[in-house]
C-alpha cells in the first residue's frame, strides 16, 4: 500500500487545537501519512498560550533526520519554530535532506499577542528558510512583518506579496481574513496575481485556522496537485472547518476535523 507522506515541523499545542496535533488530524482526514518534528512544547488552552518550552535544535534536527531517512516525505508543512536557532537548523535540514513541496506558515505571534518568533528568528526565516519554500502562507499581520509594508488595501496586499516573493519562495499566499470585506486570499507566483475568493463567516474566533490551511495545502501537494489547486481546496476546507467549529473551552472555538468530508 502506498500513501503520500507529509512531515510537519511545528510546536505541540496541549489543547490540540493547533500545532502538530491539528496538523496530524488534517493529514489523516486528507489521506496522507503524517510525520512530526516537534520544535517547542506549549501549554495553551482556548484562551491563549500559558507557557512555552524550547526543544534543543539538535533534537529538532535528529527528528527530521530520523523520519526522512527511513520513511521519507512527499511534502512538508512548517509552523511555529520559536527559537531562531531552530529556524537555522530547519532550513539546513530542508536543504540537506532534499525535502520538496515545503509549505511555510510563518507563525510569529499568537492570537492572544504572545510572541512566537523573536526578531532574529524573523530575519533568519527571511534569509534562510523562505528561499527553500514552494509556498509561504502569511496572514496580513505576518505579511506586514515579512515585507516591511503596511497593508490596508488589496493593492497593499499585492505589494507585500511581491516583496515576500522576492525573498526567494515560489509562491506567496496572503490570507485576507483580517481586512475589511470578504476574506479573499491573494496568490502570487512572481508573475500573476490570483484572487481566491472567500465569504466571511460570522461568529467567535476559531483556533488553528492557519495551521489547518497550511497542513491542507501540504497534503494536496503530496497528492501531486499544483499550488493553485491545493490552495483553492484548502480555502474551502478551512471555511468548512470554521462553520463546524465547536465550543469546548472558555475562549476560541476549536476545529472539529471529523465533521468535514474529504
């Protein structure tokens, strides 16, 4: 039996509402075998991040080496890295192990404002990691940090996408959910700007949507879809997850992956 393999390089989330726990749920739902390299351990709930413990860079590297040498990976999703030294190690291992179809969700801050990647880490991400990626999927706030531009309009989105693309990735997708109006996403391949339309869904905030989106993109790339098809699928998949999100805690809603058809 053959099944596509996807590696997630990200942090553990004790609520299982984001991070590697959510990635694995998405992978299973979308018919790929999930592998993990844990970059940090977080104590968090639906209200926010309580504590963060680093994982030593050498342990992150060892996890990546172990699974790629033995099992291999058809795609890779990168999420929270936290430690600037981990950014460096991950970029180096992506290169050394020849990992393809790398999707980067550039996690910089949590919904509650907790810093999840320090300034030095952002610089390392721009210099070392983004050039190794086929797709980078920032939200508006992350795109502003990566591009150094203020985003208030669709034209600003385009300028920011071009600036991020210039860092060396193949595609940039900026999620438009934090702008006024419909939450259309903007995909840029270096030549053409493509709008992936969305409809705003009212209700409380939902934890883990960015993680789910990038995990879905990586899953579809592992199934040998092109980037536009993967991103379009992921957009609808996450919209369905938002519509069916459930309240289990006192803060944000949680994604219930089992409620959504493949």
